[in-house]
C-alpha cells in the first residue's frame, strides 16, 4: 500500500498546532492555579509530541521536546519549584517547539538542534539561570504553503454521504418523471429533492462550525505578557468557550480580538496603585465571552478599567464641528472608531480606545458584522462584536435596478417603503423624514452606474449598520432567500459598495452589496456642499 507522505505531514502539522495551544493554555492555567492535573495535561502533550516526532524521524524536535519533558517530570515529582520564571521559560519553549516543528515540516533543520533552542534547554535545566530566549533565525521559517484543515466527526460525514446518495436517487427519479410522468408527479419529486438539498446544506454548515474556545485561549498569554511588561496585574476570564462559529470566522476574528485585548490592558486597565486609590482591587479583570443571537455570533470584551473620558471626547467632537453638547454617550463613544482620533491631546485620555479602533471596525465590517462600544467613566468599557455565524452563505434580500438584481444582507434590512411621488426620477440623494427621524438616502443606480428607464414606482429599502440608518432607492423588491456567497474577481475589487457575488435562482450572477460603504456614501451625499435631492419631504 502506497503511503501519502504529504498527507501524513499535514496531519502532523495540524495535530501539533492543537498540542501547542493546549500546552500553552495549560501552563498559563497552572501558573494561576497550580494543580497537578493541569501539569499532567501539559506533560502528556509533550510526551505525545515526542512520540510523533520520533515516528517521523525529526531528531532535533525529538531531542528538544525530550528535554522539556524532563523539566515537566521534575515539576510533577516536586524536584523542581514551580515559579513564574520557570513558567516563562516553558512558554518560550513552546515557541521554540513551534519553530522546530515548522522547520521539520518544511524539510530544513531536521538533524541538528538550533543554538537558541540548545541554550534555552540549558536554562530550563539550570534553575539559577533566568529569562526566556527569543526564537532566532534558526526558528520557524515561513511556510511556503499552508493548507486549511478541519477535523470532522465521522458520524457527520456519514450523514452527508447518506444525504448525497438520497439526493442522487431523487435526481434520477426526477429525470424519469420528466420523461414519462405528469407535472404533478414531477413537482412531488422536485419538492422531495429540495428537502434533501436543504438538509445537506444544513449538515455541511454544521461541519464548518467549531468552538471559539481555542480562539479565546490564544489571548491568555497576551494578557500575561502585557501585564508583566507594564507592571500591571490582570486576569482574563473566558465565558462561552463551547459556542460554535464557522471556521472561516476564526481567522477573521483573531486580529481584532487581539487588538482589543491589548488595548484593554495597555490603556483600559490602571496600575495596581491607581486601582487601589480608586477603591478597586489591585488586579484588573477582563472578561471575554461568546453567545449566540439568531444567526449571529456575539463576542464581548469587558474590562473594569478607567473607561472613556467623555469630556475629552466632547472636545474632539467640537473640533470636528459637531454639536457636542447634544451628543449622547453612545454617539460620543462612536467617535473612537474615527481614524486619527488619537491626536496628541487625546492619546493619554482616550488612549488606545481611539488609536486603531478604526482598524477593528474595518476588520469586523469585512466579516459583515458590527462593533459597538459602551463605557462608564471610572468603571470600565465593553466592546461588542456581532458577526454572522457563517460566511459561506447569507440570508439575503434581493432588489432590482433596471434589468440587474442585487442582494442585501437581510440582517441589515429594517423596512421597505414607497418613495414619495414628488421625488421619483429625480437624480441624486437627499433626506427623508421617517417618523420624525432624518433618513439620508441615495439611488443605487447612480452609485453602481446602472442605467435604465425610470419606473412608475420606486421603493426605499431602509438599512442599518453601526447604529446608523440610510435609505437605498431601488426599482423592484424581490424578497428574501438564502444565497451562497462567492468572492469577487480581482477586477471587481475596487467596485464601490459591493462585497461579493451569488448565483440567482435563474442562473444569473447577482452582486452582494456592502452596506457599510453604502451608508457612508449616503451620509456623505447629504453633508453641506454635496449634491442633495432637495429639501426633506413629508413623512412617507
């Protein structure tokens, strides 16, 4: 039997990534609450890794992990004292294990242990030596190719295989009925095939779902290192680790979550002395939690730090020409997402809450999600991310402009109404009076450059995003339905207001609209000096 070496190596890489994450989380947990069973888990991970490395004949990795295993064994047998310095060295050892594994997988560095790894082993074996060594040039080379993998329960695969077989049988029956049967028989078989198709689609979506726990636990070490570097004290509490989300979202959430955690430690939490003076515990508390809402994953990061300084934000609002005195706390908090908020006079007051938060919002926008921020001065801040559970499909609302069909994410659609008769056919955007609320609107035909005859009746789709509302004028309303998302071709990446594509029921390609950019365009068109559709009309 021929053995697929590449498949074995890929399986090894995937399994070791999980082992490293478990070892890292175990060491951090052991440092906070020293328990033998936690250390046993770390030891078992090292022992498993050594066995895998030996079986694949990776001598450098085998020798290094054997040395780490000796230190862990000494801790378990109480021959070594568990100190913060030793945990730091062991965490550095995990970094070196990642580097040695990557070198082994890529085919380099398999025979001899790098000098940096050898020096770290010497430090681990000699309690008098302190301080971690960075992974140097002999560490992890950049991988030329990284394959995305996902572990799947065999029962789920069996269910998918069975549904596929049933769907194939239904298709054969449909072919026979179309050739010899009646229309009623054909409709019955079609409905049965449709039911099987929906079941298969749901099962495939379930396969893509993974718990958020591993993603959350990656931030434990970041908190430890940041608090140590800044002489602060904090603990990160994880809630909802079993909540599941599409595997494609994990990568998309990693960077914004890390940025938010760093922001909270860097600029949200006070020093132990400042916290005592404010009547708080010396150690800060961060809570990272996950939960589900209908069709959405909700991720919240809360801290009990200093919170936002709203008076400073009002000063910033005045500098931007806004009516700061009439702005609510929520409206002031929205300012921190503006690029460039972290100017010299605000960097020490709103700190990282402004600096770079626009990057977080852009990352979440790319996931078709929203980010909001609530803060109480002196009590702390909570940042909430809401993203769809899956990026593979979307519940969409189809609209028509001329002969073209476009799709809006259904979660952004609030309501639909008829455009007042006096505004039909008028170019440009403007403002509608929606039950006493100003509603900026624009014509999708102008934004997307679609030409067509003016319809007798036009409709306004009211969409929401990030606390704002806007109206999109369209020719036709086609209604909602589930759509499979496809990425845009490189030639269409610069197309304004478009985030993807999908196949329509008639086989044509429809574009999925990017609501955040459309909202931004609608607001800009209603600013002073921009083209407007005339004075605000009466309420429709």
